[in-house]
C-alpha cells in the first residue's frame, strides 16, 4: 500500500475506536410495515393497502414473486396474489432489504464498491434461503443472515467518503480489503445491536470468519453451528468467479458438515446464476 493509505487507515481506526461515527437507521415507514408483517392479527387486505402506498416496493415485490427464484410458474399480476405467493415472513425480509439499500447505498464516491457489496449480499441472502430449505432450516433466518453479514463494509465506505470527499484522494482495492478485515465484523455487530437484530443472528454473523473446527468448539447448538457453516459456504460460492470452476477440495468441509452431496453444488451454482439474472437487475 502507499504511504498515504497508512495515514488514512490510522485516522479511520482512531474514529472507529472512539466511536465517532453515526450508524444508519431503518426508516420509520419501513419499521411500521415490518411490524405489521410480524403481527399475526393483521389481514391480507391491510398489508396490501400498506405496501401499495410505496409504488417502488410494490413493483419489486411483484417482480420477485414472478421470478424463478420464487418458484413462479404462472404469472401473478395483483399485489395481493404476490403477497400470498411470497408469504408475510419473506415480504418482511424484502422490506428490510430495500430499507437497508435506501439507508446505506447512496450517491457517494464509493458507489461502485457499495453496489458490488450489495449485489454480493443479496446473492448470499437468496442463496442462503435456498440452502436452508435443503437442510431443513429456517429460510427467512438464513436470508436475513446473508443480507446483513457484510453491512459493516458499507458503513466503512461511508466513513471513507466523509474523510476523503474534500481531498478526492483515491484508495486501492488492497487498502479496502485491509480495512474490511480489520473493522468489518466490529461495526457489523454494533449496527445489528442498534437495529435490535436477534442476539442469535448477531452471534452467527460474528463467527463467519472462524474455521469449522473452532465453530464446533463453541456452545452453539448443532442447528446454530450449521447456520454459521452455511454462511461460510454461501459466502465462498458467492465470491467465486463465474468463469472459474469451484475447487471442490476447498468446499468439501462445508458440504460434509452440512450433510450435502457434492452434486448439490451444481444445483446451488445454477441457483446463483438465476439470482444474478432475475433478481439483481431490479434490487
């Protein structure tokens, strides 16, 4: 790295250590809708009316409901039918997804890296949901974990934007990877705590850099350990270059821990391509 990169890194570390930065919040309108979706007493008509008040959200829910990712065979044209197809738990996850995007992805100098991280996070979320069904876990829990596990990187990019917007100084990819490895998990954990994300999900996300042998030594239940390993597995798949075949020997420990056959890897990679083609263009 350049000498100037080390100077910026030192200043950034000091701000993080002092806590002299603000965390984004989920918009009030989104929180109200998420609470409504969590309320088992709310009816479908009420949900439809509330979602319809946000045309962008309504449009994206319809698109996702009609994608192969949602198992669509017959097209739905009404918001009511789209909500019925997706289910209130998944719609709640989608509202969270779009709220995070509006809070963290904005017109800044690091918009390119932000969009790259966002696309990666969404792919992890949908791929995790697909994997959860295979291993009989909670699909929406896996979706939220995949969606949130890299939010610290987005906040780090926002901080860098604040620090560098006057000097217009550029930083290298190597520099970004260095600050991610140093501060990503710390900031992610702080954000999830402020958003009142469940302690279970927060703990699973903070263990994402551990080795399987270390995960097995924790006091997590077997199901929770599978959740951590699934996140590690999905991250590895989402970081793969589409043009380079995966190295089975690197993925085999995760496959074995999750009780999956290696043939399922091809199924997951096909699903990843579908997410890239059908979901990423409009989220």
